[in-house]
C-alpha cells in the first residue's frame, strides 16, 4: 500500500471500530526494488511497495524485517503460525 492508501485504510478502520475493544493494527511494508527514472521522479511518481502485511496488533508480530523479507508470527487460538 502507498502511504495515502495506508492513511485511508486507517481512517476507515477508525470509523468502524468499537473503541472499547479495539487493540490496534500492525502494518509493515517493504519497498519495490525498481529504480525510478529521472522523468518519473520529476513528476512525483512513487514506487509502490512490493508487499504489505496488515493484521490485528494483538495477533500479528513482526519477528524480522530487512530489505528482502518480512517474517511474521500470527498468534491464533490454536497456536502460532509463521508467515
């Protein structure tokens, strides 16, 4: 998601949540590896992220993040899942 898309998602989420039970959301992205040309930079075009991970803050844990990998741990009622 672009920063604008993330902002819209958060705004819409905040309008629909129950403040008494809302824990929060976890959002992690890593950027595309594409190099932008001079003209693209000049007109303000931005590279879109390759991947965005979104989930409930109480269930999603970011274990490791670098330029190539986002490793997450998802806590479920049946145990832990890795993604």
